C-alpha cells in the first residue's frame, strides 16, 4: 500500500489545498528581503483573516494585555512578523483540512496547538539556531498532519485501520502499527506531504518525520526534532488534545534536566498551555 499512497501524494487533487494566503506569507518569510509592509498588506487584503488575527493577537495565547492591537499593523509591531505568521496558520488550517470524526476537529487541533505552544516555550529555553526557533510553533502545530493525509489518500483503508486496531491495549508504538498496516507511518507521510506541497523549511520536514522518536536527552545537543518530540510526549502525558495513542508512551522525566526545569515548573507550563488552548478554542 505504501507505493499507492506515495503515488497519490504526488497528485494535488487528492489533497486539501493550502490557503493561498499561507503560501504567500510563507514565501515572504522565506525571502531575506521580506518587507514588513508586504506582510501587513497581504493580511489586510483579507478582512475576515485580519479580524481573526487581531482577536487572537489580543488573547492570552499571545500575551494579550493592556497594549491591545487595534489593527494588523499593531499586531505585527507588538508580536513580530513571525508570531503573526503563526497566528495565520492557527486560524486558517483548522478550516481548510478536514479531520475524521474519529479524532474530532477540536480535539485534533487542540493537540497540535498544545505541542506548538510547548515547542515554542521550550525552544526558547534550549535552542540557539534562529531557523529552528522560528520553526518551533509551526512544526508543533502540524506534527500529526500525516494522520489527516491518510484520510485524504486512502480513506477506506484508513477507516478500516481505525476500526480494527485496538489502540488502548496495544503495547506497540502507533508508528509501528501504521507501518505494519500501510507500509508507511504518519510521521513519514506527513513529512512527505509537507516537502511536496508546502513552502516550509527543511528543518520542519525533518522534525515532523521524526517527532515520534527520541526527545531531549542529557549529553545530546538539543535540536528542533528532539524538542518537538519532547513537546509531543508532554502533551500526551497530560492528555492535551486527541487521544489517538497506544499504551506505549515514552516517559518525559529525563527531559527536565536538559530543560533545567523542576516538575513544578513543568506543571505551570502545562497550565499556561491549557489557558492558551481555551483562548484559541473558538478558531479550532
């Protein structure tokens, strides 16, 4: 089945189109000569998107407080171009990519958003590479997108996989179960989809491909891939978002030393993440 899936992946008609505004914004961000005014003009050309971005910029998720943004220019000045792009992905993706009823629209994107928030916050503590720092949020948000790609490319087979697999009682990793059934797991499939159709950094593709593998470890240099894997483990541990998991869950305790965080500080970060999820629930 692997060959069939990868062949279908090359044909855009099988897949959800990425909104034009996101493609244009991402390309602007990838342009070293990107002008902030270009970003403002592009977002302002879509009144609905502009309104939603301003609302989200003023929410707890992005540190809304006394200095509220009144327009897109205010949002860009207060948050920065990178954070505004993150907001655009947050409000646009849930509306353009369908989620199987098995997952639940809100639950699926809440998990992605939880991993995005955790990746952004933990990345600020550990990563030094600017490209990786800039990619934390988006990578976390779309790390599980391969699960949705299955549903677009082989919906009948994917439904059969969901019906016949006893996830709650399996001691195997989800990726192992998927590989046994499809010949490819959702991490690899999601990365292949992003590489083929999205104008994103290769670092994002690499991290999505390996987000189910080893997280941050002592004596290992922190990088985006390990960071997002750790954020995903934490979100799973605290039941943030969709429950499409098996009993085989790696522990996240070892990452605390690398992050130089106590268990209490981690609990506080998770509480903050849950506040962010509540702030964003209206757009998911």
